[in-house]
C-alpha cells in the first residue's frame, strides 16, 4: 500500500458498545485493528450515530456514553491515538499510529442548546453530521419526516437556530457534515459556513438516485468551496439496480433490516455490485468536483452490504490498484486517500 488512508466515517461504535474485541480478527466486522493495519489507515473517524427516535432528554447522555466508549477503545492499544488537529495527525502518522477522530452523526443531542454543542467540542468532537433520517426543528433531512421549524421557510432547509448552529460550529472548530441533509439544507449550510464543509459518506446521484447522494451541482459547489466528499461503500448508494431491489425487499418486510445489518447479507438479493462501482463514483466526482475534493468515507459497520469482495478496512490496497489501473497519478491518489481531508483539517485548526 503506497498511500496512507483517511476514512471519514464508520459506525463501529455499535460493536464497541457490545463489548466485541476489535483488536482481534473478526470476519463479520468491517473495522478491526488487523484490518486497519492491512488497509494502511492513518486516521479513522468513529461516528456516534444517534437514532432519530432517541428521546430528546436522553440524546445527549446517549452520545457522551458512546464518546466515552470510543475514547476507552483508543486507549486500549498502543496502536491508537486520539487525533483532533492537523498537527496531531502529522505527529501520529510520524509515529506510525492509527489516529481516531470523534464525530457525532445527527444533531439531535444538542436539542436547542448551543451550550451542548460547546460541550461536544470539549469532548473532542471534530465533526457533526447535522441531521439523519428525520427532520429536526432546525434542519431538514434528505429522507425525513417530522417537524421542521416554522420560523423560516421550508424551502431554505435550515431555520434561524440552524444558522446559529453552523455559526457556532465554525467558531468552535466542529466541521459541519451535510451527508443526510436535504438539498435545501445543503445549499444553506455551504453558503452559511465561513470554512469549507464535508459530506463525509455520500455518493454520486448521477449513478444512483438515492436521496442521500449528491447531484452534480452539489459536488461542484463542494469542490469550488474547498470542501470534501467521502465516497460511501454501501451498494445501495453505488448502484441504481441494487438500490431499487433493496428498497423493494425492505418495503416487503420492514423488520428484515435488523437482520440484514447483523448478517451483512440481504435475503432475496439477485443484484451483484462489483467493487469497480466505487472507482466509477470516484471517477465522476473527480471529473465534476475536482481531484482536491474527493476523499473516502466508507460507512463501514453502518452499511447493510458492500460490493462483492469489499470485506472491510483491508480493502483499500485493492482500491488503490484499481484507480492506478485507470491512470490515476500518485499525486491524485495521495489527495484522495488522505491529503484532501488533511488539507481541510488545516483550515479548521
């Protein structure tokens, strides 16, 4: 593996909370220490996903408990080190450590309190995915139901308090992440933020019409603003035929989703997604947004199924080989695999 890897999103905290030993090989888990080493990972962002149905009064404690667990995991082996800044990333790479960065997926824990946002930053959180699968009073989701605040036109996607959240994140040093945001919210956030934002785990809408994916004008805006998009490895965001069949299966039996997440197998799925689809999305994003915008955001351990042959963090050398076969220069590979996010982190120092 010639190029070190920064992965902008995983949901492996679920296994940490279950007490699984991630220091040992485990074929059913995407992110383990052996796979991180084999994949050349120098920074893995661990996200605390907060389910939208979490009670408002419980969401903040739910989040901090899981931040505690990730921090404990980072201290459990000398291979790891917690990383917040660009300088710490350089130091950890020089020491050949695997950096762990803290993120929160869903702004639900802060409720209507900027003080709670400040507390998350004190807890070393560097990235917050603003919303998940349901609207909140201050921001719209791309897939959401629920209540968005009436203090601002729905066409804007972000309420006045939402604008205050983005402002505060800029001041505190928490990078806004618009994966899961509605199109309207995306445009409001990218215009509101004084510093470049990210879409940590999203794919290209051109190839797959999932609401979670970014259209070409969004990709171009991210590139023009200095932002970064991390390519997601879920087959249902990479491949339109797979997405349509997956949605049919889920609609026929909504309870099957839990089983799918546990087994990473979709019963009745006849569509097979080749790992080359990941490179196809990268190709398109580079074409539209520029090589300075594209990064990696696998969503490992949070996706129901990855393309054939993609078993976890040890996949990255295969992706590097694929991109090199497509004529990618070493400098372009370096940007995609680590340098683009490292550069953005410098801006957010």
